[in-house]
């Protein structure tokens, strides 16, 4: 089992995907952090909520909203890294040598899931720090409090990094459920950038359906951070951090099981 | 069984159906340690499916396939028992040759320096840090072979390992496989061309249409190849008469009489069951002018093609051709 873990980890770090996407992640998050922090800290700036009313924003709310941007906008990248670690095995037909080295397909799936965690941590830490660094700098430039002297804010930052880590594992699960790389990437981009934000907005407008929105994967990821862009703008309530983590891990496990009993149940030809 | 037979490959009544198609049909054979065995058959004969069942990648519909008495999926560290290379294309193009081997080293239970050793062994040391995406087919074959050797396994299964190798590479591969077998390892090499492995293998297992058509030593297979006497004369009619008078049998698929032979005129006959001395003497006695008189072997390739020709009926006995060589005379 340990051998498989090491092998799977080495697979991730011996191709270029991980650092190319990591650079994109850090650049994107630094840009978002700085841009949002500027927007929130201009004099008289108000954020307009989904319901059209101005949302009052104190400095701590502004800071945490900026620092949790990775779990709102950046999670697609660790998700993709996890996803590609599985789909590339199918795309490049390396599944055969992989299963020759580890014929136990349960262990193979678990190894993939677990081996993605260090990479998820790396994305989580660097992506979050890029946001915090750029965001805090922008707050300082605008003479606004950064909130970084508050321990609770650091708790939010740490949980944001955790959310990104879990997203990486979700990517692995999704890869098993959807091994076609092109299809999987299209689904990820469409779902994260389009389907879920709209679904959350629509569900949030209906009181009866609103609770369901909390269980969408993006909402669960934001819940891990606690407080985020969408919830600050009034687009639905979130679960608690622990419940959010449980829901998101649940997605990873369910997707991986789905893949185990469909994709990996079949003959490998 | 000899004591070194602990890592024999046993395939027993193996069957695989894909929908209506019987890709492998009640196939049984044994591959012995210490020998190179050619696993032969035309494209689509079921070779790859058989190997994939042997390696636990494809679930058999019926029957068993074991290595050293155990199924592949029951082996502890399979790479230490079996080195298998199924397709030369199974690499991530963005990974270097060395990294490819380092990925599998933990599962083979070997330290990273073993990766350098096997690269040396297959002559790829110079390309260790290059990405596999830029490799030629021959280089990929060498890297695939290096991967199989990583765990120093007693059993090697190689699917079409000579594909893409240049003549020098083929000779190198032959020497390496012979050396590995000489160390007591079980070596199974598949190919759809007999001539490609003819100089490498000790034993042959030939399948066609998913069924076994022949299993024997290479020497016994050679026994199935009868020598032919080719005789050409400018006087076709006299040649035909001589053949008829002497009662020689023409090869079933040989060139018939009529135009042909040297210069395009006269007759040519391909005869079996006789020899050049007999034919030469008879022609001399008959005063027949000959332009060609020679023995030529029916290559093993012809035997192979005959064995693997589509069977006329499903009921054809798989074992029947294997019984023939005893009657057909010794090997040449």
C-alpha cells in the first residue's frame, strides 16, 4: 500500500502539469486578492448583494471575504490537478502498467486519492498565501485594516487552504467517475464556473429550496472556509466548516466509488 | 515436474467472449521456465486477450491462467515475479525515462539506483533524462523492457517486443532474451510473425481464432516443414511426363507446370517426398534437359501460415496438427 502511495505521488510530481497549474493558481489568486481588496477598501465602497440592497461591510468581513476567495474562485485548479492525475492514465493508456504494478484496484483508487493530498496542501497553502499577501498589500495601500492581527482571520485562512486540499481529492474521485479527460475538463469548467453559481443563486431565491443549495460542492467548499464572497453577497447560507468538509469529502468518496464500480470494474483492454 | 518449474505459466481451458465473439476459446498450454517460448498467431488470434487475462487485466469468461500456480492478482509484489510489457505506447509522454522507472521502483520493491541499472542494461543510459514523448518506437520498446526487468522477475511476458527495433536491436533483443532464459527464467514472447522470433525461441505456442492450433518445441515445428525439390526444364511436357512416370507428388501449393522457370519458357515442378539425387538421376536417364534442380525448404513461415489458416469448421481438433510431426520426418 505504501509502495503504491509513493508511486502515485511520484507520478504527479514527475510531469509538468502540477507546477504549470500551480503558477496559474498563484498568479490568478494574487490578482483576485489584490483586485477585490482594492474594490472593498475604496472610500464609500459598498457591495451590492444578490437582492439588490447594499451589503454593509466591516473591515473584518472585507478581509475574510478577500482571503477566502480561493475557495470561491480558485478551487478549480487543485480540482484539475487531482482530475488530471487520473484521466492522464486513461489518456496515455498508462493504466495497464499501473494495474500490473498494483493489481488490487481498491488499493489503486485509495492510493490515488491519498497521494493527491500533499499536492492539495501545496495548492491550498500557496494559493491562499498568494491571495492573502496580495490582498493584505492592497488593504495597506488603501490604508485599511488587514485583519491579520486577528487570530480568527487566520483560522479562516487555514480552513481555506484545507478546502483547496479537499478539492484536489474531489478531482481524483471525479477522474475515476469520468475518465475521459476532455469530457471531464469541460464538465469541471462548466459546472464550477456556470452551473453551480447559477444553481446557488436560483435555489437561494426560493425559501423551500435554499437549504439544498448548501449541499452543492462549491457551497460545501466555501463552508469549510467559513464566510465567503457568495454568502457575503447574500447568495445563500452555508453549512458549518466541519459539515462542509464532510460534504465535500463525501463527494470525493462517492465519485471514487462510482468510478471503482464502473470504470474500474471493466476489463482493461 | 522438474524443480525449476516453480514459475511455469499454466493456461487451462481459458475462454473469453466479448458479446458474440469468442476471442479466446478453451485455450490450454504450458510455458516452461528456462526457455524462450514464442506465443504466435495472426492478428486478432487472441494473443493479447490471453496475455491480459494472464495478467489480471481482463476477467476470463471461463478457465484459469496462473503463474507459478498463482493468479497474477494474488501475487504479493507482482513486479518481482512477472515483468510484463503489453504495448510500447504505454508511457506518459511528458515523463523522462528515468522518472518513468522511478515511478515503478517502489512497487517493484527496488531502490532508485536499480532504475539506472536497467537503463544501462537496455542501452538507454544516454536518454535517461529525456522525455519519453520524443522517443522512437525502438527506444520505447527498450524502455518497456527496462520496466519489466526492474523487479528482476523470474517470468517475462513481452507482447511484440521486436516491433520497431532495427536489425541490430533485434539481434540485441534475441541475445538478451536467450541470456535471461539461460538464467532459468520463463520468457514468453508474442509475435504475429514467426520469422521474427524463429531464431530466439525454443518452444512455440500457436493460436488462431482464439484456439490452440499447435504447441511444441521449435524443432518439432520444423519437422512439419517438408523439403521440396524444385525442378525446371525447357521441355514442360517431358518434365510433366517424367513426374507422372516416377510417381512424384507435387506440392499442393507449389507452382504447377506450364510457363515459368528460367527464361519464362518450359516447365517447373515442385515436388515433395523425393530428393535432388533421385530427380537428377531420373532426368539424366530420361535425357531431359534441366535448368534448375534444387532443394528448398518450405519455410517455417509456410507451416505457420498453414496452421493458422482459418479453420474450415468449428469442430477442428486443436491438438491434431501437433500430433503430425512424428510422421513427417525429422527436423533439418
